[in-house]
């Protein structure tokens, strides 16, 4: 009896190795795809890119059938969807209560949040590669169908600006996710920030002279707009405006949100 | 082994956990028993680092949970089987745990088999699962890393009788192989059947703890005689406390040998003499928590 019992006694485990961040990031990336809603949200980037491209081929006036027209048309749906992906990657841990398992398997929340940030930015960059490729394909096909000249009017630097703009808007979503930790609240806040504030700020700038000069320093979307304009070189002042609005609208609330994520109880 | 030392957690003015200390030993199943809202779940969440205590500490084999390099390999945790993304399949949820812990892929199918989830069930989304299936999946997630310590919050909830029996055998086997099992429950019968040690909690405070044998012993003896009044007098004279119970018997606070001897010395013929097991723990549970539970003692 004792020998049988002894045979079943567990052997102390050899030293347990800590989890590398690469592994946590890979799992977090998988979690963005492994639900139907998550999968289609990401797939919708490719789908809307194709739709926007087809729209440009069908309806763009002859003279503007250039690569920048395609890239601009694709930007609009992608810039809305990307932040939603980042929001849901963060908030689902709370809204769906999966955090109970996630933060027990990886008890350092900063590592999970870092992994989520890396995988979100990774998806943003991959999405941009797809968007540029679809746009390029559209440009070639459009020129061929309509018999117009093939025009490549975007430089690599401008593409890099464009990607930076996309990553910044994704990080706005990420910031709202950590700040609210609830899907509905974060998504509503995102739409207020994206659609309501620029309108209000634009109206204010039109009617109030003092705000007109301040707008580029206060309105982050106004400041970032230059990143998406292909025939424009950003000045030092415009970079400064991107930096200032980035600190107030992105960095500071992000730090507050991260502090909340680290401290609040997971239920 | 799990060691809880002087744990306190306050929400606003409410003390959810009030100076709680206990240990869960290796090789034993420790039942953490208490009515709803007694502070069981808060204590368990503090153990695994999801909630910060105001004072006190919880350690697992001498280390804080957050200091474990890969906690899933050392502590299996099931806090709420329903806390899963409804859109993931059961297999996917288990795969995520397997990948976090860096285990071989084959462990997923192994565990599905261990908890008797069929391949078809595992391919379904968790939103369509019954509570019992979620519990099985949750237990699979807790066991997949083959940990030495198990912390399970209400694991029997939603299981059918066969499922409850299966889980009981599983946890028993785990403890017999040297593992530490801590499970919480408000289901007295479950705890009574499975636990070796019992920690009872009411409104954040520990009201009783010890081995099941000791606690049952404390529950006393049920004794019956034709002349109950004489028996009660004799028992009281013998230094025991006796009180009539609902079914017309007496409950005395001594063990059967002592009660029998007192009755014999008094020349009273007994019609029944037995240890107050069965519903004994339940009576004790209701009694001990009567002052602190929400619904008051039943009439």
C-alpha cells in the first residue's frame, strides 16, 4: 500500500522558467482573431479596403485616378476600424470577464497590456501593408480599365507618415480601452472624440478668432491631419503640434488609464 | 500549501474580509465554507493577486502568487467558470491556457478527455455551454499545467450528481497524490463529503475551523429515550449541555460514549444513540452563521 502511494506522490518540479514576452504577445495576438467578431472586425479592414478601391475605380473623375486618391479613399474606413480593434482587445478582458483567467495566468498586468499594445500596433502595420497593396492593385487595374496613365504620386516618406497617423489613431483607441475598461463606454468616447470634437472645434475656430490660432495646438485630429495629406511636407511647427496634442490627448490619459489597470480589482 | 495571514479587505465601510488567517495543507482537501457574501471569493481573489488586501498576506508554498514565474504550472485556479468570452470554443480557451504556460499541444486533448468533454462539445462556442460544461472546462484549465495547488471557487455549481461525484473523486485523488486543494462552497453537503479540513466564514470573519472529524465531533450526539425530561436532567447533571431537537430527540454536546455512560448511570434506557453526523455540519453551519448571515436562522 505504501509503495503504491509513494509511486503516485508527485515529484517536485524542476525550476519553472518565466514566461517570455514574445509568448504572451503571440497568445494576445491569437486572442484578437479567435472569436467570430474579432476575426470579422479584422477581416473588415481588408474588405473595406477592396470596396473603397472599387469605388474609386468606378466613380473617380479621370484626372484624379492616382495612387494618392486610392490611399486616401482606403484611409477612411481603416482609420475607424483600427481603433475599435485596439479598444476591444483591451476592454474584452473586463467586459467578457476573461481577465479573471488572463490576469491569473499572467499575474503582471503590465505584461499583458504591453503584449496587447505590441499586437495591436502589429495589426495596424499589417493592415496598412494590405491597404497599400490593395490601393496599388486598384491603381494598376483602374489605369488599365479606364485607359488612363498610371500615376504613382506618393513617396515612401509619405507612406511612413500615413502609417504613423494610423498607429496614432489606433493608440487613441488603446488609450480609451485602458481608461474605460468597458467596451460600450470606450466606443462611445471614441466616436465623440473622432466625430463630435473636430466638428465643434472647427465651428469654434470659424467663429472665434482666438481659437483659430490655438486650434492646431489643441485639436489632435487637426494637428495630425497633415500626416495624411500626400502633397504636403510637414514643418517643424506642425511636428511640434502633433507632439503637443499627442501628449495631452494620448500620453497623459494613457498613463492615467494604465495606472487604473494596474490597481483596480479584477472581478 | 497555502498560508493566509491576517487578511483584511475593506470596501468603503464594509469589511469584506476581516482578519482572516488559515492554512490549507498539502495532501488534504480544505473546504472553505460560508453563506453568500461571506467573503470567500474576495479571499480567493486576494490569494491569486487579482485584489489587493488592505493588510495581511497570502502565500503559496512560501511565495506570493505574483512572484511565481509561470503560475499556471504551480497553482490551478478556477474562480468563475462563466467568466469566458462567449465567442470562443472550449478547445480554444484551453489552447490559450496551454500556450500561455508553454505546454505541449497534446495537453489540450488530454485535458478535454480528463474532464469528459467530447471533441464535438469542445468545438462548440462557450456561449452555448451549460453551466456544468463550463465548470468542466474551467477545471480543465486549472489542471492543464499539472499544478501542485488547486484553488477552486464553487466548482460544484451547475454539475449534475454524476458530475459532482466525478469531481469529488478527482479532487480526492489529487490530494492523495500530495496536492493541496482549497475549494469554496456554500453547498454544505459537498464540503462535508469531500473536505478533510473545514474553514467556515461568515461576514468576512472566520467562525470555525479544524479537521472535519473534530468539527463533527463538536457537533455532539443525538440521543433519544422514552422519558426525555429525565434524560435531559441526567445529562445536565452530568455536566453536558442538552437541548431538544426538532424531531423529538435530544442533542448533547458530548460524544456518544460519554452520553451513553451518563444515561446508563442514571438508569435511563436509550432508544437511540448516535453521533450527530449527516445534517450535523449543516446545523452547525446554520448555527455558527446565524448571527452573521443575511436571511437569519430558519424558523
